[in-house]
C-alpha cells in the first residue's frame, strides 16, 4: 500500500529486451538476464512464494476491517478449502493500531476494531493451523492519512512486541521515511525480527523506489517491485510488464512481489482474473488474496483454488518465468520446472481473439521426440512434437504445462546446476538442497552455503552418501565447482567429492574435512551423456558430513563461430541495465528500445556498439572458443560533459580490464582483454561512485575474436 505521493522514475535495473518488446516490436527470442547473485535471507522461510490473504484491497481502512472480519477469513480458509491448496497466512494491513503509542512507546491495537487485542486474533488464526501477519511502515507514520505510528526508530521494540503476540509475517511499507536510506531502514527491521528468535516472514514493501531487487535478498523474503495495484486490466498488466524483467533476482527465500491479487474484487472479468492469476504464478510471485473470502463467487474460488496453476507458482526449482517472445500484444512466457518441463503462458493483451504460437525450442526444452501438454485451465491433455499454439480470447491467457517424454539437454550457455533439474538425487540425510546447506531434515532447513569462511549464493547442499545425476545429452563442455564441508559442521565431518562423466571419473577432490578450505575442481564433460556428482564419507562414518557443491557452473554448447565479430551482432545471454534496455548500435535513450541516437564520443560517430546506462551488466557465452576482446569506451556526447562511469571487462568472473573513471568531458579510451579459453565474457558499467545521473555509457566498436 502507498498513500503518499512518490513520483519516482520506475528505475528497473534489470530491464531486458523483453520489456521493450512488450511496447510493440518483432517476435524474437529474448535472452534471460542474470543478476548479481546474492544469498537469500537466512531465516528458512518462503522457500516457495508465500500464499495467503491481506485485507487492504477489499476493505482499506473502512469500518468493516475488524476482528470479526479477520477471524471470518481464517474460518473461510478452512471451510472453503483454501488452506488445503496452500494458502497459509492471514494478514492484516494498515489501521489496526491507535494513532499514538502508549507511555512505554508500545503500539496499541485499536480497541474498537480489535476489542480482544492482536494476540487473541493471532491465537485464533493459529488454532486453525494457519499463520498470522500484520503491517507497519519503515517511517515515522504508516501510509494511511490518519497517521498511525510507523516503526522507524522503534525497530527492536516493535519486533519484540509482535513476536510476543505470535506474529508470523510482517509487511513493512515505505511512507513517511524522512529521507533515511532505504537499505538502512529495512535492514534495521530485518535485524530486529531476527533478534526475536521467532521465524517471521519479512515482506519489504518499498514500491521498487530504490531497486530493492538488487539489495533486499539478504534482508527480506520478498520485495515490492512496483507501486500499488488497482482492480483494473490496465493496472494489472502494466505491473506485470514492470515485474517480468526482474526474473534473475527471484529464487527460494526471496521473491519479486508485484503486489497482491485483485481476483474477485469485481473490476475485471473472470477471463482477465485468470490472466492475473496465471501471470502471477508464472512469475513466481507471492499469492496474497485481496478479496473478501467470506462470500466469494464460484468463479473466484475456481481461480484461486486451481491447484495446477498454484503448483507452477510453488514449484521447488524456484525460477521466475521470463518473456521469450512478444509481438503486437501477444506475449509468451516460459518458466523452468523442477521435473525438467516448462510452464508456458500465451497471453493475448489485445481486444480480439488471436492465435498465439511458440515451440519447445523457444521454451528452452528442445531435444525430446514428443511432449505432453496439459492446459492448466481447461485440464485438457494432448501431445506435440514441438509446436504449441492456442486460440486465446481478448485479455485471456492459455497456460500449459509442457513435459518432455525423455530428458532434454541443458540449454546452450553457462548455467548454475542448482538452476537446472536433475534426473535423480539420493542423499544421506534430508533432501539435496538448492542454494542452501544440508539441514538434514525438511527442504529449506539449511543455511547459506559456507566453506572455510567463504559464502556462496549458488550451489547444492548434500550429506554423505550422496549421488546426483544430470542429463547432458552429449552437448556440454565442462563443470567448474568449489567443494568442501560446510562450516555448519563444527563438530567435524570428512568427505570425498567425485565427478563422473557417464561412468568415467573426471575429477576427485580427495579427502576434505571441516577444517579445510574449499577446493576448486574442473571436469571435462565433452561427449558425456550424463553427469554424476558423488559424495562419499571420508572412511569414518557419515556424522556431520555436510558436503557443499558451491558455485557449480555447467558450460554447454559452442560459443561464437571462428572470426572477428562485432559484439552488437551477437546474442547476449543477459542484459541488465540501469535505464531502459541495452541498445544495439544506438546510444541509451532511457526508455523504449530504439529511442537512442547514433553512438557518439568526443564528436566521433560509431556505427557499431552497445549503448548502456549505469549500472549495467551485459554477458556473453564464449564456450572457450574466443581469444580477445577490444572496444573504445566513453560517455556518450548526448549528455554533454555530465556523467561519470567506469567500464570493466570480466573473464569468467575475474577482472580482465578496467577503464578507470571516465566522464563526459574525457576523451574516449581503448580497453582490451585476453579471453582465451574463457566460458563467459561480462561487460560491466558502474557509476564510479557518484550516482547514476546522465551515465550514458557506450561500448563503441566492441570486437570479439574467436577461433
């Protein structure tokens, strides 16, 4: 909820070509962006997106928001079967407190709305087997104009009070923040919640003002990426457009939040509500019902209780879907699933029925002889050898689950193993964990992967004896990984890590104990049909054998062909940009694709290059086939002498070239880097430490030489 004006530019760091396409372009395959990887907050919550209810969209601060209403929602969760399909949290929003704290500085529940207090309501919700959440703001007051007290400066006191009431969820808004740095305000409350010792899911409602997707993953379990939703087609679809490019930042424990569901509030048709629910599930968004569940229509319940669509949202792989094509209001999104399949949405944003088509190759799962299709709304099943299409009504979405008949190879490029489906996983204690250590019991009960004091955002947490298999199909080149016993094994632990290409041993760590630093392994996988990751105990039993495969990067497929290439003619694997999309052979115009000008540095015009805006990261897959990179770099003349940036070139994560600070008044600089044998080239533009205003940064005549 946002009640005060906040006329900020929607500053989407992760804007991809996809967003430009949504504005109307040609049908192309849109590369999936990769974000700077950050570990999720270490509270073990929201390993899949949270599901529940919040009253704001249906009641705001009107009188019907009260104790009876909230308890009635908890009743409805049970009697209407919503609890059975996964909805867990019954959350209240603004206006639950009195306008002033008591003499001790504590928040006081409104005795008219909540005559028995908040703890009594929480107890009622808990007695139903559900969880309870409430609301505050990271400012001096909350967002409602009546001015209820916010949490700024009261973080420890408020968190302790809420924990004593049995609160399980906090939605923390952004009003009346007095200009205090957002990271500071939100981290202060995150630390306070952690200090209570009670697991409290932390929903950061910062509206996307300060790009929380870039910093909130270590603080909260979800972060709002947009302003408030309203109950209309235009509001809903525009918010979807804003959230779609941010897929790289979402994952287990931390989710992009495009705001609550409006399904059932009456401002859209049931067709539009099905699109709303489909897109939110495809984007792995929190599913928080915003309508009054005490008297829902049959159609509303049918949408909210569609277990096939919910299963896509809750898929344990934890990947947000991405736009793979868009043309004339016809949009296709693909979401990888843990079983090796894909969910695909075919969305018709126009006002007439249209046919929308795609292929399994475009979805990233080509290679099988046949595929099973299930329409997740009609429940009809069929099969295909590759083509997928449907007649889609105006403002409608057809949603399929696409399952290959046989395993398919990983896509071309550099992928983290924890982002790919395995074909089998056997583990000594508990499940194999993605991007978490092994907690020995339930999924998600581990912690941040840590070996020898080094933390890793990506990887697999296992326990000896463990054996994980991936299908390669003969198309992969190599695996690079750090291995070791996780630091949580403070009482010991000794293991050995082995990598097999089919039945051939291609890497062996030797004995690794809890006192050893991580060991780096590389494995040649060329021609291999399958990859096996095996952990055995060190010969002394399996006690404390928490074994981490950290930052496991799999390289598959060939890179660019032999010769010298203009980089703007090649497909990138990711493009993350400070303002608008990265432009090919144009400067950065900050908004839609193609709105820039000719690339110009110090009066010289360049026909080839990349127009970016700090902060920017553009990544290319090389597949070990290239030798050299060179470019001329500078701040584009269109901003005059303003702007200051730094250009950096990374070879497989290692800095290979750095321009130093470059301003709009400086001459262009030449940068070059040896990329011999590298799997990945990454071009980074930073703001050089003084903010991003006017930071239009050109990679002019960027050339890549390959063999």
